[in-house]
C-alpha cells in the first residue's frame, strides 16, 4: 500500500485515504468548511521509485496565505510519501526485487508491476495533475538500472495517456533540489527521513506548487477545472 513508508506501491485512490484526509469528492474535502483542492502526484523514477500524492488548498495558489515554506505547510491538506523497495543483486549479476523468484526476467517483471501500480494510483485521482522527474543521462554505464528512469517514465506516460489523455509535467532534478532544499522541506513538513526517493518526489511537489503560485498559465494547465 502506498503510504508514508518503504513499501511496495498499491493502488491508492481517494476512497482509500478518506479516513485520514476527510471525505473526498471532485477535488473537494468535506467535513466542516469545504475547500477546493489542487491535487498533485509526482513520480521520482528509478531502481527505487518515489511517489508523492498531495492535496493543497487551491486558495494558496492564488495568493491566499503567505508564500513561505511554512505557508505551504499550512495550505497542504494531506500528503502521502512512499518509495518502492530498492534493487538488490541475486549473486549472478542480475538485479532482483525482494520477494521475486530468481529468473532471467525477474527485474523486468518487478519493474512492470511497479509501473502498473503507479499508473493505477494516478488513475485513482482523475482530477490530479501528475508529473515525472525529467531524466538526463550524465554517465556511461551498462547496467539495466541506469536506464530504468527512461523505461519507467515512458511506461507511465503512455499508460496514463491511453487511459484518459492526461500528459505529465516534467521537472529537472536540479530544479527541485535547488528550490526545495532539505531545510525548506522540513519547514514545509514534506521531508521524510529514511525515504530519500519518496522525499525527492515530494520535493518536486513543493517545487511545482510554488511555480504554479507565480504562473497563472501553469496553474490553468495543471488544474483547468479550478483555474481555467
């Protein structure tokens, strides 16, 4: 189940988190004062893949509340951060996932399963914008894990597009790391100790929300039902 932990991803839609975040319907949280929520999912792909799902009071994106990292923390109505188990070697030079039987295509099957679960998670949030960390190859190597971000991004982008036509937003890792430093992530309540890849996905969430606050066109493209 997708959650705040180092666990295998399972489909997580609004109904599954209703008990923790309040009842969800059409991007709104019910229970007391109703809020319009800007839903965002971000994936940090790789041998260990991080996923963050966030709900934000849409008024913050229009200047409602301070622009500080503490202001972002106050505007967040719910966040879940997780990452898949990492790769391990099977003793014969093959990358394996924990729990998979030894086979020549074990790593491929595990990657496919993870991609499917991420796609199902995104499909569980039809009103959410979703994004992927952009991948730029910066070193030479021959191991399969090095190019796993390319395969994962392509599978997720194609899978979601064929289901409902949504396309991902992309952000460079350097942009997220320079904007949402660890210190700022802690101030915003998005830092997760022990989950570096999950935290990196949340880092993109924080960066994208801050960009959308200052860019009307980006807001409208990400959440047309709220801002267009």
